[in-house]
């Protein structure tokens, strides 16, 4: 069923992992998807793979931390479609370290991509959504928002995204715009492979250790997150806003 037919979506951090799978899922459901990423080469590879599958997508290289890039992106979307229905704020990085080893740049870089990027994209998108009296904003948080050793910067940023989500839901609800957050648990991606490297273990060893802590007894996949994003993006979720959905294979706060 093409639940998102004739809708326009913008997905940041779209070239790999969770962002890639969310983009594919939305496009398969009929949306026209703008694939946004700073990594131009990988972005183009993803774009061509999707085009070969017959999906309606466009690749846009942009830095979500730069206001000029974000404004240019949404001006392009408006010029080509006159609206944006769905925004997925997924772009993210990690700069993990224990606090006493963490540099100010490690802190600033993570805050900038996760929080400032989400702020700038949401600010530009909501202008078009308010005008159209419709919108779905989905922000990617993480179970790390509940606390995670070696991730003071990442945990703080992801917790901030949850507060941002709830506030924006209050501000934009009267315009028929919902704002929700997805907090993934352990998901097998290139980013979590970096965690294994930091811990000095193999990725398989990390997966085995994590699965022991997950009630459903398996690691998560990017497809699991895409399913949740698809629901929040759909018209069917119109009475759900300001929520944080932990997609983690078990209960979280």
C-alpha cells in the first residue's frame, strides 16, 4: 500500500545505515525523498542504487550544521514541490570518550550535528509545513539519552533532542504538524562498529554481549527503525505527538 503517495520527505544522514533504510522505506511507500548527507560520494552511491530500483529520490549534499546549506536545501524543495510533508532528522556522529579525555571539539562537534542540525532543519521545514497545514517531523534520539559510559556528549545531545521534540510538538500541534522521536537501542550499523573499535573488541563480540541484555534476544537492524519512522510519517499517526518511542527490543524509560 502506498501510504505516502504524493508526499515529499527530507531525510538527513541518508546515505548509510538507519537514514538509508528510512529513506528506502518512505520511497517504497510512495514518497518523493530528498536524500541529504555531507558525504557526497557515498550519498551518490545510495542515490544510484535507489534510482536503479525505480524509487523517486534526489540526492542533495549539505551540511546540516550550516544555516546557509539548510536554507538552500528547503528552498530547493519548495521550488520543486511547493511543500515538505515529512522531515527525518537523522544526521549524527559520535566522538566517544570518557569525560576526562573528551576534548571541547569532541563535545561541540556532536552537539552541532545532532542538536543544531535538528534545530536548523526543523526550523526551515516547519515554515513550509505551517503554510500547508500539515507535517510530520521525526527526530532520531537514542537509548544513550538515558546514560551511556563514554558518551557524555552523545547522551546529552540525544536527551536534548527528546526535549526539543516535546516542545516542538506543543508549538506546532495547532497546525496539524506532529513531532515525535525514535530512540533506537543497539542497532547493527557502521556507527556501532566504531563502538566496538573503541572498546577494543570485534563487532561480533559486541553484538553477542549486547544481545544478552535485550529481551527479544536479537540485535536491532536499520529496518526496525525504518518501520517505526514509517508509522510516525504516515497520516495514521495523526493523534500521536511529542512522544519518544524506544525501539530497543525491550522496555526503556
